[in-house]
C-alpha cells in the first residue's frame, strides 16, 4: 500500500468502528465504500472488513457479556451461517465488476430503506421472521460484508435494554465474522495483503471504538444514522458509475 492508501484505510477504520460502537452496526456498510478500491480484489476486501469488524465486536461483547441471552440468538445465527457460506461460494466465481455493481445497488437500497421506511415496520421475533432475516443477513454478509441491517431489525424487537441489544448484535457479528473468515480462507481470500492491511487498520479500529464508547453518551443516534445513510447513497452511486 502507498502512504495515501494507508492513511485512507486508517481513517475508514476509525469511522467504521466509531459508527459500530455508537449505533450497534454499520462497520461493513461504512468501510466497504472504500475497501474494494484499496485491496487487490473484492473478495479480499470483504475478508478484511470481517476481520476488522470482529475486533470492535469482541471489545463490546467482553464488556456486556452478562446481558447475553443465547435463546434469542441461536436460531437466527444458525440460519445466517448456512446462507453466508453459499453466498461466499458465489463470490469465489463472480467477477469484481459485477460484485461492485451489486454493492452499489445494495448501498442505495439500504439507505433508502432506513431513511424512509424502516420506522414504519414492526418485526415480530417468530421463527419464520428469523429465517427470513437471517437468510437476508447471510446473503448481504457473504457478498458484501454488511450483514448488519436485517439482523438489527430482529435484535431491536427482541431486547428491552440497550445493553442487551448491543451484546446480542455484537455476538452475532463476532461469531458470524469469525465463521465467514474461515469460509473465505477456505476459498483462498485470506491473503498476505489482507494480513498486512489488518495490521495497519487495527490501530484505527481501536481508536474508533474508544471514541465511539465516549460519544455514545452524547450523540444523537438518529442524526448520526441520517448522515451515514446519505453517505451510503453517494457511495452507492459512485460504485455504479466507476
């Protein structure tokens, strides 16, 4: 990596981990707007995103582990792990250009959904709902490294405190990213370039997580999310035209 690329990676890691720590999700959404242009291949970009996100999730899980209820997590996580494996298998045979086009479309659709429609939908924590959301999360995670949005809809509806919400979501992301890293390693996506970039980016992740923990007490999450989704829209358009 050139010095300018290292600097951009650090900035993106700080921003992505900050967003994840404040809102409970968004690491992949934020960082995947840049990683496909910094890494040698799209598959390596998703691998790096998952490895870096795991660090943020691990810090949060360790801090809030006493609030974890495995009964609310086991089924949707199992569905996710199966579907994400299938999605990663697709990545191994798809071209980078096609995947970047899909990424652009997903970024735009996700931002439109959260900006205008998500507050109108009430999710019930039934098994069919978990199957659907876990499957959608698996597809988005396997293809784009951004499994958060569908899973968050479920966790918001099944928790009563912000601590329980945070630990459920982060345990889901942590275990999911660990398993997906194993899948990606099997397909040869865990390369020396990914290892080098992880060593560079980890400092930004730790700094962003620390800043996010501090800002969580003061920031307005709705306003932060609006900024994130507008950024996603612009990034999605860039993916489509670049």
